[in-house]
C-alpha cells in the first residue's frame, strides 16, 4: 500500500481497536477514549469495514476478539509503542546518550577553553563522541546549515541572524613579554608598544583586525612574525624584545606555562564577545540543549575565573 493510501485511512481506528481488545467492552472503551457509547459503536462499525472482519463476538457483557483481531493487535504492538515514544515528551538522559556532536571552533577556543569543559561533558555523557572541525568565519552559516555542524564557538565577526547565539564571556586582550624584555619591570606606554617588534598569531581569532581598528591613524607596528601557532613566537621571545598580543585566556595559560610577563594594552580596547552559535533546527533538541548548557556554564565560569585570577576584573 502506498503512503498516500495510508494517509487517506483513519489510523486512529487502530488505536481504538487496541483499546477495545484491552477493555472487551464498548462502554469501557468509550470512557477511555472520551466518546459516547453510540460514537464508540460507530467506531467499531468502521473498524469492521476497514479490516473486513467482525473483529468481536459478544459473550454476555464482554466482547471476545476474533482471531484476525488478535493477529492485527499483535502486529500493532511495535508500531504503536514507537509512536507512543515518538509523541511522548522527550526525557534526555546524557548518561545513555550515544550521539556525535560536531563543533566548529577556532584554534584559540580549542586550546584555551574547550579542554577545560570536555572532562565534564564526558563525565555526564561517557558514550558521546565529539567531532571538532575548523571554523571558517566566511562560511559559518553554511557549516551550521548544510555541513553538519551542531554548534560553533567563536567571536562573531558580523551579524549571525537567522542563526541563534549566546554570549559566554567577554574576552580582553593583553601582551606577553619575556622576563628579559626591557619593559618587563616597567609600565608599557603607547610609544613603547608601537616601537618594539611584534608577533601576530592566527590563533588570536580576529584580534589583529580589532587591534588595527583601535590603532587607526597611528604608526603601524613592526610585525616581525606572523604564524598559525604560538610556538613560533615562543621560540624567539627570549632572543629579541618581542611583544605578543593575544586574548586574555591565552595570556593566562601561556604566562603560567612559559613563565612570561603579562602586560595590559597601553590604549583603550573594548573586550569582544565570545559566543555559542547554533542553527534554529537545534534550538529545542534536548541533546543540543544539554551540550549548550554544559559549555555555557563551564566556559563562562572559566573566562570569569581567569579574569579574576589575573586581577583584571
């Protein structure tokens, strides 16, 4: 039978058949289905016509199902239960979730935020799989709409509508210097910042453009190194008076790990929003709501704690 033919049938009649078999009574079935007894009798008549069988014989006050009625009822068990689960309110249990979540993110978030949130994800949902892919700002909408990404974590560089988004923290920018740098033990002025050599790291997630906006109409910095990874700058930070300008979270981690000095920017810089971004199709998915909730809590807490630890709040 084609789907179109099934669509033209009243499938509610099959639910009525299950109730009639369970109750063995037209009046009791009518009560369960909130029908009058006469309406329930008409339903039984339509069932007999649909299935081409009397379906029940009467024995006193009870209906006795025919062999065909029992056979049909047995076949209805699995599909009716599937429909029951499909239509029931979703109760998400992260501990039994086996879903794969694809997250588009930047190197910056992958190194500075996510490693500290991932343990909680696996603690609550040990069976999930996480698939991290590089985020492409110019194709963010396509990644979330057509290319299978469930979620993005980044600094939005423009309007994200009709995608959904939520800010998880505001991130400032600071400078990393070697302890041997001439400015290590003194306040850094704007002239200092502009005169010493700089390294720019792609991991900085768009910080370069924000810095250039803040320094518009001022002399350009002397950029001696551009690299995709911070290790390239760290390799020479002790060999020249290098200034590495990075987001606060990265400064927090690197200064502790490599014993570097953190300096504030010597000019006004507005912190930028770091956000979770997702497609509207994921808005009401219990699994998606769970992972967004964990990332929101962990990342927000982490960003706020690092700002406090560095005395930058």
